[in-house]
C-alpha cells in the first residue's frame, strides 16, 4: 500500500454507514442483490469497456467483489481494492468458494493503492463520493496515470444535478421514493449519505474528469441522482 504524506486525507476514516461492521456488510450484500441486477450491470460494463482476455483490470471500491469476480472470467487478471477490511474478507471468501485464482483483493483505496503495472481499464462504482472534491481530483489524476494509453475508465456514482432550485424538496422526493420502492433502511442510509458523504454536482464532476486529462466519451444522468461516465485516456497524452 502506498506510503502517504501526513497531510493526506484519511480515506480509511469511517464516513457514513459503517462497513467495517460484518452485519452491515452482509446486509449490504443482500440488499444489493435484491435492488440491483448485478449480472446485467456486469454485462453492460464489460461491453462498454470492450473487455478482452488479455486485459488487466483494476476495480476501486470493490465492496464484496461481485463485479471483480464476474470480470475475472473474461480477462487476464483483476485487482480489486476496498478500504473496508470486512468487505475484502468477504470478497476473498467468495473468490475461494468459486475457485477464482486470477483475482487479487487488497485493502486500499483511491489514494493509497500502490500501482505496479498499467491497466487496460479501471472501474469504480458508488465509491468516489467518499472523498471531498479536492481529493476526488487527486484520485482521478492517479487513475489517469495508472491507465495505459488509450485505456478506459468507467465511473458510476451519485451525482446531483446543478439545475435544481429547491434542494430540500428534491431530497425529500428522493428519500420518499426510496421508501416506497425499497425499505426504510435504504431511505435512512440515503439520508446519511446526503448529510455526511461527499457526492458532488454534475458540472463539478465533469470538470474534475477533464482536469485529470480524460476525454469523456459518454455520460448518462438518470434516476434523478445517478451518473455513469465512460472516459478514455488520451494516447501519448495528446
């Protein structure tokens, strides 16, 4: 893991929901399986990135490892990192039970993962919002440097629209809608997210990506607060 300066942001500091708690992690895994079609998401991202059998992939914020484990069947190697040791332990157990030998799980994050090779693609989902905006920029610059020329970066995260006039009403509507289609726990976690975590605005996120050097090939804003970005590293820095 990368040795960092004393003034660096502590990305291992607990913010929001406590995913060092094994019960929270297990509950998270079960909720995500019910809320999301993980298999469909993996297929979509693999196609978007045009993953090949020779590729080496990095996932930052792997959680319990479902995407990394899926991708391992389609590429040479997957390195998957997360700041939660509990998440990593569960992901490693899954890899062992499924006999996945080309996935390496590590405790690290955007600021502390120490890269030793270039990646063909880097993926992060629902994780970058754990960093304040300045540190998002540092993280994105590190991701840019870790990619091979022409490499692809897929980012999915909570991003708030900047054109909203009444954010109080906007957030109330989001939370009320989640209560109707999911459960009280998800609604409560969303309130914690808005209050304590660092999701940013659409124009800021796009600016951060461009400042890091990326070409934004595709962007999709949906469900009122979600965003997907497909970015490309310019070949030879052009």
